[in-house]
């Protein structure tokens, strides 16, 4: 059976690329495709050192740095790929990969990280955070995003079976496309973390400091709780806002970017991990649980799949007051949450479980379509 694996684009190693890495471990002989591939040669380990077969976007002017500016051409580019020679296509899609053309009888299984955000419910948030929502440019971008949304919905039936990375995304697939999806959570490298029972008296948060992660919100909440210490790790566009709050609050320690061993040590010893984003899934809360660390999370999005009453607590609004109330509620029940329970919950999201569930689902789809699994 000839297999093609299609990823939106390759330029870094983040959450979607972790899923791609494990899919390629399931099918090491598969051919890899992407809109563009700008990975440095020394960063190709997670895809087995191979180079993806790419589209014409790869060769457009300044594409290495500005390929996202060619977004209006992405549907045309992915539809120009000829994958007719393959029996099975597995796409890893958060943008347009799921819209690749298929021939009759061809199986296309899409691991959907999300329906393309800026074409659907996050269009205005995307425009406002990028500063491109006003004037003629804003109107032009909205026009192209509307076209992308219509194309995204029209091409949804090209997929034989959708896999969502969380119950939240399964709901979005149903809402956007009118189609069902099964849930297989992303693989988390739980083996890279060890649970720690020796907790210290501080709360912890970390990730890329981008607007939807709401790091200034977390810092602002702790600035109102001077008796509770917060340690923050991360870098990004919101770093200056976090630094300004931390400079004025003696109980907030902002460490900027730190290497993985430093991040892991702080996560292991923290009293709890605070998570304020509405994520599609959210890998870092599971990494915290793998450290035996409880999670205090915003009660929407993928965190609802990973955090349980035995391993953490939710807050209902993205406000300082809601976070403060959740911290107080957590401290009242903290003695009932054990590192062992947190670690056991994290193990449900291991790479081995991801492999097992993916193999089983792909086999089921192939058999249903009369192909030899």
C-alpha cells in the first residue's frame, strides 16, 4: 500500500509537528508533502531527515520569510498536488492540507488540529491582533478569508474520515463542516517528564507569549495576590506586557526564555500549573500532569479533555477575578490531588497510546472501504 503524508507547512517543530512525527513513525516509508519546507537541515530529525515534496509556493519571491502572505494561493497550491498514485493519504491539517484533491476510491484520513481558524470563528481576532483589520487592506483580507472559508467547507467531503485532536475540535468540525470526527488526542512525550512530590510554594506558567495565551491576564491576577508567588517562563510578542507587570509585583518572577531542563524543573516543583488559553488541545497541561503537578485551567477548549477534578480545577472566565477564585478553591482541595493521580492521567496521552489508537482507526477505515489493512 502506497502512503502519502501531507502537512500544511514545515518551518519549525511545534504541536502539529509532534503529531506529524508520530504519524511518520507509523508509516516510515510514506512520501511526505507540504506546501513549503523551510526546515533547517539540522532540524529534520523529527521527520527522519527527509525533505518534503512541495508546491509552487516554495519558489515564490521571499517565500522563505513571508510564505504566509501567500495565503490566498494556498488552496490553489494544495489542489495542484497530484497524489493519485497513493492508496492512502494521511493529512495533518490546521489550514488547507485537508483540501487536497482525491481520486475515486482513494482513502484520505485527516488528522485535524482545527478547521482553519482565521477563516472561521477567529477571523476578527486574527485581524485585530495583526493590525490588518482597518481600511482597504482590511476589506481585501476579509474578502480573501471569506473565499477561503467557502473553499474550506466545499472541500471538506474530500476527506474519508476526520480525526480531531480533542472533543472541542470535533465540535468545531461538526459546526463548520457538518461532519463527524473521532477524537484521538495528540501524543505527549510523557517519558521525558518525571513526577515530583517535593512541591515548592509557587505557581507556574509557561509557553509562547502570544495574545491568546493570556499571560498578562495571569500576571495581573497574581499581582493582586501578593502573598502567592508566580514563576513565568516564555518569550514572544506579549513579553513586554508581562515584564511590565512583573517589574511592579515582587511576587512575580519572569524568567523569559529558558531551555527545556530549566522549564521542566520549575514545572516539576510547582504547586500548580496555571493555564489561561482556550487551546485546541493544549500539550503543556498534560506535561505538567506528567510532572505530578496539578493544573488550574480555563474551562473551555481542549483542557476539558485532559484536566479532571482529581488532577486540577477550572476557572470559568478569562478575568483576574476568576483566576483568583480558582486559586483559592484549589488551595482548599489541594490535599486531595496527588502526584500519582496527575501522572496516571497524563499517561492516557502517551505516544504509545496515540500509535495504538491511530493504527486501530486507520485499519478500521481501510477495512470498511474494502482495502487490505
